[in-house]
C-alpha cells in the first residue's frame, strides 16, 4: 500500500477506535451502548464494512450464542433464526469455538457460511471474538462487501475493539450484579428491620400486659393483706373484750361465792359434815378462780396492756416454766422502744406461737427469748435446744401456725426467719418506723 493511503487508513483506524471508546464510555443501558459502538465501527469504510452488524453474548456453560444487539437492515427471518446459535455452527459459532478472528470472502463461496436466508445478497464478514482475559464474552459480526480488506493492522484494531466491548459488557454485568446484590441486601435489611420492629412491638405489648397484670396482682395482694390486718385487729379487740368480761364478771361472781362460803362456815361451826363440804367448795372455787384468771390471761394478757411487752413475755415464760418444766430465759433489752400496743401485740402473739411449737415439736429442755433494737428495727429471737426444725415445713402452706406468724409480722412490714442452730432459732424482725409507711400506702 502506498504510504499516503496507509497513513490515511491508520488515521481512520485511530478515529474509529476513538469513536468506539467514546460510545462505550457513555452512560445508558449496555444494549444501546453496544449499538452506538457498532455504528462507530461501520463508519470505518476503508475496510469495506457495511452499515449492518450485530453482537451475540456467549453462554459458555450452554455453549450457545444469544443474539443481543443489531444495527442496520436485518430481516425478521434473520432475527428469528439467529436468536440462538450453537458453538461450532456457521461463522460466528466457529469463532466462538476457536476464539479467533474469522474473515469470510463471500457468503456464496465460503462453505463455513452454513446459515442462509431468503433473498440473501452477496457479502463477506469480519467475525470478531469479544474476549476478556481469554474468556469469551461475546461475538461481534460485521457485514462487509465481498472480499474484505486483509490488512493485518486493521484486524488487530478490530480485535482490540472486541476486547473493549467485552470489558464494557463485563463491567456492566458486574455493576448490575453488584446493584442487584446491594438491592437484595437493602431489601433484607428492610425486612429484618421490619420484623425486628414487629418483634419489638410484640415484646413491648407483652411487657405492658405483664406489668399491668403484676400491678393488679400486687393491688389485690395489698387488699388481702389489709383485710387480714383488719380481721386480726378485730380479733384482738374481741379477745380483749371477752377477757375483760370473763375476768370481771366471773371473777366477781366467784369472789361473791367465796364470801358466802366464809359466811356459811361461821354459821355451821358445829356441823363437822357441813364444814368439810364447805372447805371442799372453797377449794373448788379457788381452782375455778385460777382457771378464770388463766383463761382471761391467755385471751389477752393483762400484763401486756399494763406493763408492756417485756413484762408480759417475762411473766408468760415463768408460767410456761412452771407448767412445762422447761427451763426458760429472757435476755437482751427493749430499752428505748416507744410504747406501740399494736407492735407489742404482734410480737407477743408470735412469741406465744413459737413457745407452743417448742412445747409441741422440739423435745427441748430449755427455751430462750432475746430482744434487741438494731437499725431502727426491733428483733426478737426465740431459740430452743431441741431437735431442730424441718426448714421445708416453714415454707409449707399447710403450716398454719408459721403462716400466721409471717402474716402478723407483715402487718408492719416485718419478717420471720427460721434456722437451725443448737435447736430451732426463730428470728422476728420488725421495722420501728414502718407503721407510718404502711398507713400512707
Ligand atoms: N421449735 C421447733 N422445733 C422443731 N420443729 C418445729 C418447731 N417449730 C415448728 N416446727 C415444725 O414446723 C411445723 C410447722 O409449724 P406450725 O406452727 O406451722 O404448725 P403446727 O404447730 O404443726 O400446727 P398449728 O397450726 O397448730 O400451729 C411443725 O409441724 C413442726 O414440725
Ligand atoms: Mg404451731
């Protein structure tokens, strides 16, 4: 080729390359980008290209080419028949298999041009593989006049354009995959956030329900306790009234009886039989008087109202020692505790129940009571030297004695604890300032 002609060709090659790169770098969908790149190549008249070309994308796994983009006047028959072309078939299929650029002089003389169409006019072809790192991305087919240019440099330019196109397709595919992946991730995050929000709302509702329920439970427990306290004080008042009546009415009647007997005694001074009878009756009256005193003291110890808790416990212990033979002991002090009849009654009743329990269950020979004031609380410890208690029983709903002790302590926000030391140890702890708090609530 003469130098001037050659320079012109090379110039045009660069210009074509420039146009192709410009087309491939434009924004938009990959199909229209490839179509404008094809249009740029078909301007390259020096290599005898016609304004008719197309691109197949390679399905390497399925070993087929799928028609993707075309420009120029291609018949409906062509579009239908060339939708899918297997590797190895016709010129494009061959180029796909070999990965090499193919050129065909004429569709009528080239035996490799196997696929033909109605009213097909004479033409040649450049079949250019679109490869990226040896991987086939697609095939570009260009129509030419018969006997296209065999100029080697132009073939290399076409191969480079194939590479550029492969790169464009690949990067679009990758960015589309990335976009899809990103969208899927965003969807997943959305879905998860949604389900988290729902779960959170459910949880909040459940917590609300639970809180409401526990508030209702607390309220009814408080009502029950208030009711228990009320019943307890009514019982205490009733016992006091009965104790007073038993003591006063029966006591006076018996004293009257004793006086009558003394009178009778002096009247029947000579009747030995009658005197013996009277003496027996006086003894019976004394015994009855003692019973009346004991019963009224048990109902409501006079000592508690008159002298307070310490004295009442002390006298009850003495009485207990006499009756049971167990050795008793009172230790500590209640000095500094203000008079508080309700609190004293609570402690005294708990003390009475522990004493009864020692007698009934402990097999003990000694019982000791110790009072102290610590951290704004009054503490009463009752211990024995018996066999100790079964701690499971102290939590048992059947243990009514112990339940009653706990309830009484709770009336003033107090507690009762059970332990085994040398025998059983019962510790009652009641806050001294709790009354105001209980009244306020
Ligand atoms: N000091 C103690 N030593 C050994 N066991 C004890 C002692 N105090 C209580 N217990 C055990 O604890 C149990 C529960 O006592 P609780 O006072 O509740 O019931 P109870 O005395 O059996 O019957 P009650 O209802 O008449 O009081 C008793 O049955 C007994 O087994
Ligand atoms: Mg008991």
